[in-house]
């Protein structure tokens, strides 16, 4: 089976949305520093662009959390593959994710991070599929709400391909 990619959101629209999200985050933080936690691998492109536009001090750490493997559907089992390098106790934490689908992974992760004594924990995602939600996850900042389609680009992949596309595209299988 081969696939092709159709543009859903062009690069210019993605960049404008990221600037809008960064402005809202900067305003909400009221000058306080934020620890941006990038969820690897998918959120790395989004997190870097977002961090460049946030006007309050930003500290970055990374986590790798998975419930997918190489599949297109969540297995429902969440695993932390890479944990934070430093404590978040007393920090304003901003979890940055590429996409929220079922909410299982983020629901687990947010609960885990809150238990570590953060001052605040907020969630920012570039893409959200609300109709797929199984776990009600409070999302503070959403770039785009999208229908239940399989998408790639801007860090999102299909079997590790297409992460480097500068736009969000829909995967169409031939």
C-alpha cells in the first residue's frame, strides 16, 4: 500500500497559529518563567517554534511517552520511555504535544506531572481530535481542532516518515 499527502494547513497558517498560541501563553504567564516540556518525538518541531515566540523566560526539558508504537491506533497502555532531566517542583509547567487523540497518554502524563509538585501544569497542543477523545483531558491551548483523519507533518509521522514536512497534511492511502 502506498500513500500520498494532501495539504490540510499550509506552513503560513501553522506559523500564524503558533504565534497566536505563544502570545496567549506569554500573557497568561504574566512574566513568570515556564518550564516547557516537549513530548518527543512528534512535538519537537512545534515546541521549538513555540518557544522562540514565547516572551517570558523559557526552560526546556523533554519526555518520551508512548501508547502507539508503530501503529495508527493507540494501544491504551502508556509507557514513559524518557523521563525529565530535572525536577519540576514549584515550576510553571507547559506540556507541549503535537496532537491529542484519545487523551489516554496525556491524561496519564498530566496526572504524573501534577504529582511531582509543579506550581501549575498546563497543556498546549498543535492539533486536537475531540471526537476521538476517550479521556477528558483539559487542554489550555489548542492550535487546530481537526476531524478524525490521519495526519502528518510538522513533527507528526506515519511509520517515522513525513515529520519534516513544513505543513500539516492528510495521509491518503492508495
